[in-house]
C-alpha cells in the first residue's frame, strides 16, 4: 500500500484503481460472510426465544419460512466450493426467488404492524382523555401558557434550522403530538402542495413508490395481501377494531391495551424474523455475485471453516470461538478498508488528470458491480423495485398530479368508514410523516396556535399536549444529559 504513485501513466493509474476495487470486493465478500454468520445467530435466537413457528398459524406460510431458512443455510454452507458461472447464476436465481417470497410475507406483516399501531394509538387517546380530566380538572389555561410553549417551539426550531434533518424531525415530532385540527379540504390542499414541492425533481419509479408508501402509512388494510396472508393477525386485529373504546373505563382500556401489546409483540417478532431472513438473503446474493467476479483464493479466511465445524457440532466452545473470530474478522476488515482509503488518497490527485476514455473504462467497471453494492448495503430489506427502479426518468408535472390525486382519493375512500377519532389520528400521522408540510414557519406556528385553541380543543387535551411538548423539548433532553453524566 505504500507504493509511490508519482508520475504514473494513465494505464498504471487504471491498474492500481481496479486492483484496489478488486481488493475491496474481496473485503465486501468477507463482510457479507461475517454478516451471514451474525444473522444466523440472531435468527436462531429469535426462533428459540419467541417460538416463531408457533406464532405462525398458517402451515403454508410456516413452511415457506422454514424452507427458506434451510435453503439459505445450505447455500451458505456451499458458497466456498468451486462453481462455474452457470452454477453461480443458478444459486443467485434461487436466492432471488427466496427473496421474492420473503418480501411478499414481509410486506404483509408490515401492514398488520401499521394497523395495530393505529388501534393502540386510539386506545391511548381515550386513556389520555380519561386521565386528563382528573389530572387537569383544577388547572386553567390562558394566553401566557400558550405563548410560553410557542416560544419554546420557536426556539427549538431556530436552534435546529441549520441542521436540515434535525429540523425536519423536530417538525414531525411536533405534528405527531399536536391535536389534529384541520378541515378535510385544507388537509388535502397541504398534502397536494407538499408532495408537488417535494417530489417534482425525482424519478417516476421513486415517486410511484413514495405515493404507495404514503397510502400504506395512512391505511394498510386496503393494500396488498392484508387479510389474506397471516389471516390470524387480521382476525385478532379486527376484534380490537370492533370494540367501542369510548364506552370503556380506564381500567378496561388498560386491559385491552395489554392484550394489544401482546399481539403487537407477536407481529413484531414475526416481522423481525422475516427481516433477518431477508438480510441473510441479500448478503448471500452479494457473496455469489462477488464470487463470480474474483478469484476464489483471494477469498480465503478461516472463519468459514469454524462455521462448518459448528454446523456439525453445536458446542458452546465452538460457538464462543466463532463469535470471537467473527468479531476479530469485522475489526480486521475495517482496518483493511481504511488502508484502501488511504491508498486511494495517495493516487487521487493524479487520477483526476487521467485520460477521459480510460476514466470511462474505470467507471464502467465500477458500475458493473452496482448490483453487489445495492444488495450488500440494503439493510432495510427493500422491495426489489426500490433497489432496481424500472423508470429513472424525471416525473412529469401531469403524472405527478395524477399520482397525488390517486393518494387523495385513496385517503378519502378510507376515511369514509371511520369514526372521528380514528380519522384524525390517521390524518395526523400522515401529515407528520411528510417533509415540511407547511409553506413557511409562520403557517406552521399558526397551525400550532389553532391546535391549542380552547374554542376547538378541550382544556384537558391542550394541557396534556403542552406537557408532552415540554417533555419532548426540555425534560427528555435533561434525562439524556443526566444519563451521560452518570
């Protein structure tokens, strides 16, 4: 790595860059290999601790997941063997088929998690209303209380305005706490103007996916395989949706919430299991794609041999050795990546002057490996079409308006059968998920004032909201600071 890069020819620079790229591919291979081992440990842990297969009532869904996991393990166990291109392509094809099946299940279980979260939020609202009557019955609210919290909010926004992501998160948190008070016409107008502003410079595929995501955020019960896959989740959630929460006492709501939390934990466990299998699949796909690019002897390391021994004998001793070696491997890989970064910095200046044609050759080689990087960096288990969009053309104004209109019609259709509280909760969550849904800070502050107006919101709810905002901006930060000092 300490080679002198002065006065290199363009061909020499090209060779050095491509060799470095190849070494980095080998490191990505080793990273993926260690990631697979880590994921397998997590999968086994969740199977044992959460009794995953017992939570899944449908035998076909259970078989898909169990068979997928077994196939993934077998694929990993043979990945270091010699294979010709056709064999590698067959492995990748099988893994892509597994990924497709897993994503269908993953998408469905996500929908149930969204819906149960809305049921939980409704119950929390009714519990808040009941407790707030006692908590704030002797308190009054006036101009000073509203002015003080507005000042706190404005100060918080001013402090975060230079940090774009922090500012967006702050606005989102405020909107998620405030009582929702907005006419349907105004709401749709804000949705339309915000999405037009935020999405007009993006590709068709990206915008289509964003609109779909917004539909899922608002109401997942009308999309995809909701009610078809994991139908036991559908039945259990539906029982809770049919309860008239406003007729229940605080104690009854607590009991219902406890049952919902238990169901939510089951759904989250199933989701986590499928997610881990999806990540495992991503890493294996990247392993085989890299295997097709570089020589096998470049990939040799001893951690895989320990893994194979552990597969034959699940002893505590081998497990401890594997965990230790895996940790050392991660540290070693990071060190090697750092060396490559330093190596590239040394030849960076000369590489800037390289012949344009040779530069294109280098870029072409880098781009040919884009699939590898997309799979290995997909830590969210995204839809295939998100990783590899079909249409990268910038969306037209007309088509963007059509897509936004389809979202508004979807929301309108969804809320037609909802009660007032559920409708407000769902509308608030979608509003809070948008990036800066108001034209300017003045409009946002005006909305905050209106949401805290006792003429349209109960005194108890306003006082509860003010306390929640103070906690968000002051008390929670003090708790974090105290924790850091300890």
